[in-house]
């Protein structure tokens, strides 16, 4: 239960499912992660003692026979264990897989390193999804991609957006931070894993251009990841070290986001970005790339954000400059209320409950 988007969705589900209908149990490979402390006390947590998903198959089968659940819902790597374990589960156990990313974009990413591995993954995906009773997609884009690329029948696919805890975000966003802001300073913020997918290298190159127009702008990264060292090195190479701030993991990213002027999501591909929607829940408009993702379902150009071309630092810079010039025209309260009407727990959790009840 580390601090990722998928883990946050499962945290919301565990804590907010109707206890008159559900008795939630969480099975994890290892008992680690920042979100474990936030799980309600009435949720049983089981450690499978498995570092990798394939080594969790055996322990998961034993756990399922002991607990005899009606439904198993999994996400990310655990989709492998749940799907491959299905033939060995008691009869009648429904398997629901929640997909984390657009499969086409993910496979294209894998293909950068190995075409053979990408082909193997695609065959595995197709097989696993045939074993599932239902596949939850985070966006209409992902749902269409799953049907087209993986051959999953439309009858097995259900689109459910990710839930946002507005009460929690409202409280935490008002807390103080350890950052100081100067008068008239323009604050740009991004939250996410420091990885190739997020295209933060493009954001840094774009920020160089932004500062030629808005020299009072500052950029903050919240998150950790495998590209942290290379991004910091690029920051020094671009002479941005006095204006770019890497804060690492923060248990309360909302306080930083709420104090920013614009949230930036420069990704090469996404599933359904929790960080993006959480920025809107704070009333902060976003500059996003028009990449394979749910971004077109979340952002309305000029109302709560602006679109840039993916993998194009020059265009990203131009859109960021345009957005900064529009800051004063944005209705932050309207952004919050629009976001609440679409993604609040009250809206999304019942959709998950319906899916699990079949």
C-alpha cells in the first residue's frame, strides 16, 4: 500500500464500502507502504509474504479457500495472481480486475526496451482478461482501448472513474507547508512518480522557456521514482536548481497543490490521473498533455485546464505561458464544484459496489 494512485483508490474502497453489504479484507504481498496506517480498524489485512505477483498465486489460493469470499478485486501486478489463481478457487468466486493504464500506451513503453517482452505481455494480458468476470477501466478511452487492443468483450468491461475524498482534501489543503512564497511569485506544481511515463524531462525543458517570459515562476515536484537522479542532473544542466524544488514523498501533497497557481501533468500516457483530479479538487487548473489517457474526459479547455501536445517541450512551454496569463480569469470555486459532482466518494463508491454485487 505505497502512495500510488491505484493504492489510493483501494484505500478509499476499503474505508468507504457499505458495511451492511460488504466485509472488506485486504490481501497484500508485503505489509509495507504509507497507506497501511490509514486503513480503518475493521478491515482485516493479510500478508501473503510475496514480493512478486507470481509468487503470490499459491498464498492467495490458500487464503481464498480459507476465507471463501464472494468477490476478489485486484489491481496492478496482483491482477496476474488473481486471474491465474481463478481455476483453483472455490466455485462461484467472481474475479474483478481493475486496469491501471491504457494497455496500448503501456505496451508501447515496454516496446522501447524489448519488442519480445512487449509481445509476451500482450499475449499474457489477453489470456488474463479472458479469465476475469469483469474488468474495470478508469476511463472511456481505456475501455475502448481494452476492447480494441486486447479483444475483451464489451460485456466484460465497465468504466468507473477514480474516487476523490473531498472532505479529506479540504482539511489537508488548508494545512501549512514548509515552503515559503514571495509576493507575485508564480507557483507551478506537479505530483507523481518520477518516471519515463510522466515525461518530467520535457517539463524541465519547457520550464526553461517559461522562465524567459515569467522569471518569477517556480516549479515543485512531489514524488519519488527511478528517474529522480537523472531529473536532478538535468535540472543542474539547465541551470534551474534555484527555481526547481524536488520535495520527495509528502503525506499531504494537497497543501502544496492548493497553494500553486497551475498544476502540470506532462505525461506520455496515463490511466486516470488521481493527482490531476485532486488538483481540481483544490480548485487549481491544470496544463495536461493530450496523451493516451482520460485527460479529455476530465479537462475542459479554458475552464479547468489547457491541453499541450505530448512529448513536445516547446508546445508544453507555450501552453504553460498561455495558462499563466489566464490565471486571474479562472473560477477556482467552480472547478471544485464541477469536480465534486463527478468524482466524489458519494458518486463513485456506489458504482464499485454495484460492480461487486453483480
